[in-house]
């Protein structure tokens, strides 16, 4: 049996379930990371399965681009006749030069009529916390952007929605998540500053923004298109499954 110390421990950098768009050309990826750096597979295959287990893509060869396994999904593979919904599956089988030489990564997916598009940008962070703006004389960091923290925050929120049995792609009011995303992003930023700079003030800020995020998340209400017909037909909260009204325009 191999010594655990000799085995490369790889992580799949997947922020949440895949959002597969109907009738659109798109590229899916599976970044693999070791010790904070991308590690390139030598090859591999990918399959995409419907909820009933039938394959839309069955063991297709991947392309390694920029050290990341990728696969182009054509619009014809997921036509508009496919029914939107959850419980789809993307399965990667990737090969590597170092042991273990084969990694199998499976991630759930949703087939979507539209994607969930975040609305948070760096500018919103800078308007809230001026000392984060690189153009400000009193800026406390040397980073060009906080996009990685924004992506992580959105990934956390999408995972929470999926865990609650909800479909983010049905949400037609992404701006409702703006303040929650902003506070979670700030929490992630100041948590990072706390560890790297050992600042007591940063730790306090991180706790405050995370608490604000949790409070905002608990009070969220957003419009959804629950039957995927392109029209708003109710409002929903991220916790639980209570529908607030059944017609467009109705609110809590």
C-alpha cells in the first residue's frame, strides 16, 4: 500500500453545480489544483448525463488548455427541446503523470434556459469601502481586482441555493442578491487580510461583514420563473420553499 505522503492530493476547483445552457455553445472546465497551483492532466474524457442516466456526451476526449481540462459543448448537444431541470451530472475522468494517475470527478448540474448572472463588481466594493480602491491614496492592498473573492462569494451562495433544493437559473432578479454578495465578499476579503496581515481590526471587520451577510441572506426575497416560460410568476426566499404569491408583481 503506498505511503500517503507520496500521493499527490489534488482538488477540483468547482465553485458549484454546472449551469448548462440550452441551445448555446459553451465550454465546461475542470481545473485541478495542488498546493495552490494548477496541475495539468495529460488527457482524459468527460460525460454529461441526463437525470434518467442517459448520456448526452459519453466519454468524449477533453482538451487541456492553460493546464485546465476543457470540453466545448455545442448548441446542438443541448437543444431547446431538452427539459430544464436539476439532477444532471458532469463526470470527468482525467489522467496525470504523477500518482494517482487517474482522477474521477463528478459534479451535479442544472440544464438552464438562462444562467444566473451576478451583479456585483469591484466598483461596488470600492463605493462601500474606499480603502479597497486601488486608485485611493490610502488603499490598504496592492491587488488589481477582487474578482476571485466575488467569484467565491457567488459560488458559496449558489451552492446554498442548490442545497436548499432551489434552481438559481430560475431567478430573474439577480440584483436582489447584491447586498448579500457584497457583504460576503467583504467578509472573505477581510478574513484573508486577517490571516496575511494579522490585523485585529481586519478580523473584527470580517466578523461584522459575515454577520451582515447572514442577516441579509435570511431576509432575501427574489422574483423567479419557476416554470421556465420566460415570465416572472412569483417570489421566493432562499431558506425553505415558501412561495410568496403566484402572479407577477406580488410581493411578500
